[in-house]
């Protein structure tokens, strides 16, 4: 048994023993669970992939004379400005003004909110265009200017839903190509796409949210941030296997961090043909080894994590609940999937390579004493379900 | 010895109506496999193709092509994979029919591109969410 305080003291002294969720598997195999639980202080987990429910609050500072922005576009991407005078929220999936979307199907979606966020993080210049109706105290009605992230007072990423615990594997059972947020799915089950870092993924290493809670420190694209809330659609009551690992989406995290401290290589705009735009983010989360049970859960292997194969030509959109098959991440990563006697080619939306890189970076930061752990102030819900939206004809 | 060489031919405006490929087959005994071509009168054109035959015949065939002021590019053959833009997700893997895009290291799942295997189907360009694959024309 260890406490957060004991672990943080070791981190501060530079003596903490830190391993990635990849390394811990063999380590525990070799040393045994009890010995490893004594020795290891922190296991680092990570993931990198599209996280659509992401965006940032920006504060521009006041021009002379002042404007109370009512509509705003950055590089022609609409921002939400129904908040204070020069604050806006730029969302990852917002299309660029005049993007033809799917008018010429399948659309290309070359640029949008996610791409502008990437530009901002990289320190590139963007154009602000904003309008107002004008008031006595904020008389300006229009503004057009160039700025970069250093000109802003604040640029704070606030993401309502990141780090899905597990995710659907998408396949297409129809005879036409379908264009989805998991990429292009060829007809007749020619290919499938998964989206998880498997045994490296944060919430798959802490399936019952024993250490990752509200207030936990996270490495968000290179910036030290934290979990600010349960993620939207957080649904812990999903189906789980004997090791408590969910076989479907399940838990999610609301994350926030200072965008000015982020690194461009971990904040990438995404263009999904026929679907839209998004933002890929790199997230690393440390798991403190408070006891042997917590450590045991971090030794989960790809072959012990299953995901549901869902037909994205019919079952997904119609919520039929039909599951074509269940597959594990070892087989997915080895391109070794056969469904109904047919070999299916595998693609991934999540970058295992980047996740591995992030788990290593976070490991080094903790070892150097640069990344202390925060004690979560509140546990994520463990018993709630997820509602659908009913279409009512009357109030 | 029979070898196969992949080349990119860039045609100047004036040469596009000459039956160059016909002569490569007929006069130089070469097997021609065309991956991608745009040969339009009054415009610059291109042809990406495999030439299979004896080393000597390929050399002589390419000398013949050069005599029409056709530019031969053996280094850049039309499709580019930008390692810096690639995030190594592997979404391209099921779309690349020849494993030109492939996992070079199963441990780290890093992606690499083998231009020799590319048949220029352009599927990767359509699919890559990060614009890592592109065509020079």
C-alpha cells in the first residue's frame, strides 16, 4: 500500500520508479505482483487519436474602441461567442464557412475547427473576423485582424469528451462504400477500423476508475492539465468481461489544459472524407500504484481486451444493438481478423506508435520530477447508464 | 537477366502525340505496365509505368524516350508520403492493395512507405485524415 503523498515525495526527489503500461506487463510477469507493487510507483498510459468533442476557449483582449463580439470566425471557422465580450469557444468539428460539406458527396472537408486549433498551437497566424450590434460601452461593430496564440490572454482547451475507455470496431456489411468518422469502409466487409490504444489506453488500465477521477493530472498534448469532469456520454454500466474491462465505449473523460503549453505534433487537424473534420489529440495519464490490485489492472494485455464489431452501414445509425462479432486487440493489431469465414483487412484510427511515444515522455517527466500526481477530488460515476433521445410529438 | 524498373515520364507539350509506348514494346521488347497516365494534346503529360526486360533493352528504350525530350524521373514517381505529417495510425493499411504502406516495426507499429510496391491507385490520398499522402500531379 502506498499513498499519493509518498509517491509524490519520491517524484519530487527524482527516485520514483515509473514504467509504461506496455513495460509493466513483462515486469510483473518477471517479478511477481507483490514484489512489483512494492517497487513500482507509477504506470504511464497514453492514447492518440481523433477526439471530436474537443475545443478551446480563447480570450482576445480588448480593441480600441471595444467590441462585444456576437459572431466570430477564425480563419473562416465559426466560433461560439454567446459568452463574455471577447471570449469565444472554437470547436474541433466546426466546418469552415462555405465548405460544400457533402454537397458533392463524398465531401473532402479539407479544413475546419481542428485544423485552426492545430495552427494556433503551432504558433501560426490566424485571422479573426467578428461582428457585433454595438452598445454604448462596446461601440465597435466589426473587427478584422491577424493574431497568433501569443497575442491571446488565454487559450484554454476544454474538451467535454476525450479518452473513450474502449470503442466500436466499424465494418460495412452493405454493398456500397460508407464514409464514417472511423474512415472509409469498403463494401462487403472488405475492411474494418478500430480506434483504441488497447493495453496502453488510460481507462483500460483503470477500468473501474480507482485512480483516474475528477482532478487527476493528465498530460494533454504536452501541457499539464487535469480531468475537469466525467466525459459526456460516460456510461460505466457497459458490458464488461471478467477482468472488469468494458467491451464497448463505457467511460469517458472531460479534459482541460493550457493550450499555450501544448506541442503541435500532438494536436492535429483531421479531415475525414465524406464525414467532416475533427481533432486528434495525444493524452497521457499516470496511474499511481497505490496497491497490488491497481497494479494488476495495469497489466491488462491486448488479447484480454475485446471490442464489438458494428455494422456502420445499418446497425450503428439505427441503434439496432446488433453486434457482428467480438474481436480482441491482439488480433486487430496483427491484422488477423476473420468474420463469417472471411479475412477482413484491418485499419486503425488510433496511433499506437504515438501513444507509446507519449507514455515514454510522461514516464520521463515523472522520473525527472516535472510531473507530480494530483489526488482526484471526486471519483467518476460507476453506476450510471446512458439515455437516448426520444422524439416526442407533444410537450 | 530480366529486370523491372519503375519510371515516371514527363511529356513536353509537343511530344504527346507520338506512340512512344508502342515503340518500347515493339522495338525494345519491353513489357509495359502502366499505373497512371495523363496524355492530353496541347498539355504537359505524364506516364508512370513499370518496364520489364533485359537491362540493355531498358537502357536503350529509355535512351529512345529521351530523344523526344521526354523527362525521365526515377527518384520521384508520383506519390509522396510525408513522414512528418503521418501520425502512424495505420488507417491506410487496409486501403493500400500492395502493402506499399506497411508496418515496419510490429513493436512500435510505425508505418513506412515502399515506393517500389506502389501501384498509384491513389486510395491512400483519398483516405489519409492527415494529408500525409499526396500526388505530385
